[in-house]
C-alpha cells in the first residue's frame, strides 16, 4: 500500500470514528446515571452497540496503519504476559480488595500485598502492566484504585472465575498448541483425546461450572435481549448440555412465562441443583425448571456446545435433536460466529474502510476458535460452516441473530425435504 493510500484510509477512518463517537457521546449525555459495569447492566441500544464496534474496529485499524510493523508484531507476540497479569489479579481478587479503597487516594501496593500474599514489588509490576491498558489505575506512585473496567471484577465473582478458566486450563493448553501443530501425527488428529488440552492443568469441575456461568454473563448477555424470547410465550426450552443452567437461570428471571429443562450428565446436574437452589429456588419449587431430559419441546437451546466438537460429532448431536423435535420445534445455537475479513451474506457488513467483519471488534471469536482447537479439537464456525453441518442433520439455518454481545444465536428448523 502506498503512502497516499494509507493517508486516504487514515482520513476515512477519522471520519468514521468521529461520526460513531458522536453517537456514543450523545447517548452518554442523554443518560443521567453513570454507566453501569456489572454483568447484568442494561444493553446499549442497537445504534450505540453498532457505533461501539465501529469505534473498536477503527482503533485496531489505526494501529495497523500507523504503528511500525516490527513493534506491533513484538507486542502481539508478548501479549500473553498481559493475559497472565490479569489472571494474577483475578486469582488474588485485587479488584475486590480495592473496592474498599478511596477511588482518589487508592490503596498502597504494600497493603494489597499483605492481603494477597504476593510480594509488593512484584505485585506493583503486575498492576502497572494492567494499568497501562486501563485495567486498574495507579493514582500516585505505588497506589492503585479500581476504574470502570476493574470494578466489574469487584462486583461479579463469576467473572473472575471466567477469567481464571482461561488462566488455568486454556492458558496451559495454548502453551502446548505450538508443538502439537508441528507434530506430524497429532496435527491431523480430530479426536478430543489427542489435543493440547490433555497436557493442561485442570482447575476442577467446580471452577469450570462457575467459569461457564461467568462467561455467559460476561460475553453472552446480548442473547437475552436480541432474540425474541417473549414471542415464545409459555414454551418449554430444553437447555441441552446446559451445565449448571446459567443461561436458563438468567432467562428464567427475565421471562416468567417460559419453562426450562436443563439436560446434562448426572454429575453436572448435581451441581446445577445446588446453583438453582441457591440462585432461584422458587423456579424449582413451582416446576418451571426441571433437571431432566424431554422430547417434543418447542425449543432446544445449546450454548457453547457445538463449538466443542468436530463436524461429524456435531452432525450426530443435531441428528439426535432432530429425532426428538416436534414438527414446529426449533433449535437455538448460541455460539461465537466467526466472520472473515471478506464477510458473509448472513451477517451485517462493516462500513468501509473497515474490514467487513469489523476487524479487531470481533477478533475474540478467532482467538476462541484457537482455544477450542487446543482443548478438544472443537471450533468456532462461520455461518456457512454451521449451515453445512445443519443440512447433514436434516436441518437448516433460517436466521442468525446478531446479538449485542460476542455470542450470536443461530435458529435452526427442520428442512422440508428431510
């Protein structure tokens, strides 16, 4: 790309950034309250959400245009230390400790050290790394306080568990991904028993379950609002492989007419029983939620299930659901949807000069695709890939709901010719 072309792209980006920023600013100025940070906070309007991902994508493209390539590649190569710093802060519950501190005065690293057991000088270096990317803030030399981002950790324990899930199993699996991909035998494996995950340290089922609840609240909140759940009336929704039923738990509180069945392995259902008894006991008592399988339900819902498996196993799962469906049943698949820089006719395209997939605003899907590759040979799929496996199971993707979150919802129905 010539300097003249780069200059024109930079001007186009500036105009796009300015227009989108004004949408966000107008929304902020029209709101009387400070923007909430807890996981259950109200979603932005569709206009503000679109403006936000345009701004995010533009910021990523700015880096590509103006930063020296060697420096940028070096930062990307070392970003795992930034992740590790966040894992340390989450495990030490630093945000919760700072919740008691004066936001202007902060808390000394020495006092935080006493509460966490981490050497104060080393902890200072960790928190300074995070402060540089606007997670925590150093209010004066050696004194730290929460900011808008870190305050979310103080308010939501499940979010910390979600981050730690990435810091334990996923992080270690990622470390093993490099040698696995260059192994002449393992590189072609599709079995969930020949993966980088096999060498990873486990955090235990309890942490996994809590982490999945936290992940659902952190990255999947849009599916609660952007799919028309209220139109389902009093339908029964089977939460297939629902774990502790975290998504059903959130939906049950929002839509009192819906009924839920959480379906999973017996050991997991035992944990689900404990979670529902603690979080929403009246739903169990009134029979709105059952922890057992069912056939002929109006809706079969799967969040973070199909991405665990290669295509053939996904076809098997969908085929079993197809056999259990009634004539008007639907399957809702809530997973990350990978969009490429060349775009997809099933998804909204970003305005130029952004990549058609909004670039960095959606790149977490690509990172999580590699996560699934590392832990169990699963994958995050493009819309076209999802439709292919659906057709093999006698189904079709009728719509993808682009929710205001990392997770989208694909609606599947029975094919007329199946």
